[in-house]
């Protein structure tokens, strides 16, 4: 049964112009198969996974040698090997063009829009790669970026991966300790950093942090400093301008890599301990991103793709790969609300953006500010709006179609750093249902398991993947036995990937996400996803945001809801009652919190995710294992002393 109304439906013209429609037509001719709809293609892609991924390689014109074998040990998910004979280079696939059209368009708070042509991009990558070679950087070495979302970050990554070396990055808002917890494990030989950056109208000086990090990382041979704020490079460092003037012959010698060679080291949030160093593969990352860009987001050559991200979030890696589809990457660094609410929409109009990517938090903030981007800007070029990072509430779907653009594919998707991609996706072939993600990703055997381990439809359960896919991590850096990797994904059920999301697969193929499994609430033995509460509580105009936890209370679990209100408002008995009423009427009595508390700020990770587990630990008087992983650790202070308070 369809739970929610359809908000958008693709026209037949849009369907037939899409990349995925062309892919289906190719498969139909080649294998004499009829695909009447997306679901038929999805099931074929899972049942015939070797053929699907092989055909995808050809369809997306991957540069490299595919080899004869597609998959070995395919029934052993943890030890399966994709494309064992393949040879390719990641950077080469992203640098196919060398014309004068823009490859990168960039803007920061303190700068005008700049363009970097494909020709200039190639030339600068060649220079940085040549400089890295002079230092002896080679295949398997690590190179790090402590950088904002600027062209130099993309250039340094491409130069690194052209050599077969491994790129790893964080954003410059990370403190020294957080950086050391990450780079101290991956041990880079070269560090690219900035002297400062701009955020919310302020200039943030990072020279002291860069020096501290450089001094502490004994593995470093050289630190390169990009002059963004006029501080310049300090003693013992070299400037970016010197690096890109390195003599070279204007060409890049791309190092051949195997499909499974390491490409990126990404880091888990680290809120429950030292961050895991999730190491991703050259071929798996490239092929998965090509699939998501071209078949799910319908990215075509010369499209202009934007995602609001930092270099500390996997969406930066996802965004950079757009170059492999011969499309333009749009970069922005700074506050999305400076100098005003419409900063990103002004950028969208100026650059003729075709895909606008953001987070539910941003869309909710726009809604709370009564922003109307569609009224103020010409957004005709935007075909797709993507949202990820947390659950997109149903009323945010309404907001997009009412206040931003009526004729747009709203793609709410979900995956993670663990796979540097997505399990749950959008599709230009499918309608958008209010509050629902459009589909499961092609080639991803996604299922939902109940408490007994049985696959279920139209019932809540655990998101799992039951068959191997190319973008599984290669390993965790430093996990010599593989035990940490095994426990992270396969420790619950042998040979089944447990992702940790609490979801429902509907009978019409969409997915509804209720939150993380490890933060699922359990009052009276009934499982409740935190997103179920947020989506209704945050509809109330007085409430900017909220966080809910389950507190051990009188031999059971009571729900404690913390709310951030609009400035100058206080939590009244009347507002508490309206909160309870909206939850009781739209959910169940089990969803009604026993305690509601006003706070000033909610603690978040560096990538903006609410840290419900950390809040729960503080409420119970237990230590938070890794406070340095938080962007605003001081916010935890609001939650102490709650344990002895009676119900409201």
C-alpha cells in the first residue's frame, strides 16, 4: 500500500533522455531482455551482478583494461574479489578532457566565482604530480589534505592518485588532536594545507595548527601551504605557487593500478573511539560513482554538479568523481548562510547548476527561515536536488516542491563513509513519494531483516546487503588481522553486510529510513526510530531542532527529548503539551517523551551529524570516549544532571 502521495513524476520525454534509459536499451538489445520498469532492471542487476558491473564498465567507457574475469569468490562476501585482472588509474579516468570548458567552478565566502578549464586542470595536476615524484612519492604512499573545498584540493588529490598513491583528507575546522587521530594512523608523507579559511564572515587563521600537525607527524617529508588569507607558508614549508611551477613536459604518466589497490583513506566519525581508517579501492570507488552519477543522478557531459560538503565528508570524494562523467564540478567553501540565507541559490543561478546537493539540516533551516529560493532566483537549470547525511523529513519534501522548485527530482539517498557511496538511491525513471527514498541502488542486494533474521517488506527492520559489491572497503588501515573490519560489517550475521540503519522497504520499492540502529529507542520493548520523532517535533514553528535519547529509568526506558527553540523563546507547559499531542496523534503513545528539556545547542560531528550516542552517555553520567571528534564538544554540558529529574 502506498503510504504517501506522489510529489513528482518524470515525463516520458525525461525518461527517454536519461542515461539509465539508454543503458536499459543497450542491455535489451544485447541480451534480448525486456525491462518494463526500474524494479525489473534492479532485480536483474542483483541476480546477474557480474554481467551488470561488466556492462557498466563498458557503458561508462572506463579507461583501462577490464580483463576476462569479473568476480572470484563471489559467494564469500567478505573475501570476494572484483575484476581481478583489471588495470586502470583513477585520475586518468577523471582527466579525459583537455579543452577550455570549465572542469571546476569555485567560490568561497571571500572570493568571486572562478573557473578552471579542463586544460588548466590537467596542466596543474601534471605539475603537482611531477613535484610529488621529485619527493619520491610512489604507489601506496599516503598524501594528506588539510584543506577547504577549493580547486587545490581536487588538484592535489588527482596528482596523488595519478601516481597510484593514496589520498586522505580532513577539513581545516578539525582541531589538531582530531587531525592527529586520523593522519597519525595513515602516516602521510606529504601534507597539503592552507594558511586559513573564511567562515560566516570571519577569517580563521590555521597557521599555528598546521605547524603543530607538521611537527607531530614524524612521517612527513614536506608540507605545502596554500595562501588563502595572506598569511603564507611558514618556515619548513613550501608554497603552492612554487609546487605548480614545477618543470614537467605537460603530460602525466598515469601509474597502472589493480582494481583493488587502495585509493582513499576515509575516517569514521570517531565518536565511540579512535576513528576507523576505512580504505577504499581504486576500481570499486570509480565504478560505483560512475553508476550513481550516470544511472541514478542522470549526470551527462557538461552538466554542472554541486554538493555542499567539506573535505572531511565522503560527499567530497563523491563530488570529485563527477569529472569522470565529463561534467563540471561546482565547489563552494564557507557558510551556506553568509552573507544571507540565499547564498547557495545565488550561486546556483549564476553557474546554471543542474544538480544541487545538500543535507536535510540545510533544507530544514531554509524552511524555518521562511526562505523562498524559487521565488527569488531562476532555477530552471536544476533538474535534480539531492539530500543525504541524515533523514529527510516528509515536510521537507513539501518545502522543496512548494518553495524551491515544483519540477525537480528530489533524490533522498543514504549510504556512508563505509562504502563511499550509497545503498539507497534516486532514479530519473521513478516518481518521488513524500517522505520516501526512491529506490535501492542498482547492483546492491539490499534487504530488510526483522528480529528473527527474515527478510521483510512493509515492516521495519535492519538494512543489510546480502551479496558482494565492488565498493566494499579494501580493509581498515592498520587492521592487520582483519578482525576490526569483520566485526564492523559481518559480525552480526556471517556473509551478510549489516549497515546499521533502521528502515522499511515498501511494497512499491521505496525505502523509508527511521534512523540508526544503534540509536533506536526501545520503550516498553517497542522499537522506535529517532527520525520518527524528529519529523513531527520539528514541524512546530518554535522548534529549530531536537535530539531524543532513551534513558534507563525505573527498570525500563523513558524517552527524553531535548529541543532548541527560536531565539528569545522558552519552553512552556503549553508547548510541551503540543509536542506530546503531535507525537501521540501522528505516531503512538510510545513516542511521547517522559521528559522534555530546552537546551541551547545540539552536539554534532564535524560533518554535521547529531551524536545521539554521546548525548545518551552524558545523560547516564558515563564518559564520552572521543570528545575531539565533535565539532562543538562544549554542547555536551547542556545534558548533564538530567538523570535524576522526574517526568514532566
